[in-house]
């Protein structure tokens, strides 16, 4: 399984990379910003995308998720350090 990550915090991206590789999935890399993420998803064709909900920059993780759903029809999993019920829902 080929995995791509959208995460704007380098230390979190590195931690997730280690976990993905330990699970013996193929790590395709990550993007820290929305427009770069969309371009890399198009180029790399991952099987699944791990997507931070809150990103710095013009596009939020939720906006990127909408784009992924419409354009790529790829599965994604939100990842976040938020624990508030409103955000989780």
C-alpha cells in the first residue's frame, strides 16, 4: 500500500513516516502545504492519503479532503492532535 501524508509540522511527519515504514507500507513522502499536496497526489498516485485537518496556508485539510474526493476519488484518513468533540465530529 502506497501512503502519502499532508502535514505541516515536520516532526509529526517524521514520526508518521517511521510508523508507516515499520508497518511495511510504501512511504511516498509528504507535503506541508495544500497546493503542493494536491500536485504531489496527482503525480504520485497514492493508495491512501493521511491528512492533517489543520494546516498553515491557503487550504485547510478539510478543503484538501473535498478536492481529493472530487478530483482523485482516493481514500483519506484525517490525522490531528485536536481532541475537542466539535472538531472530531
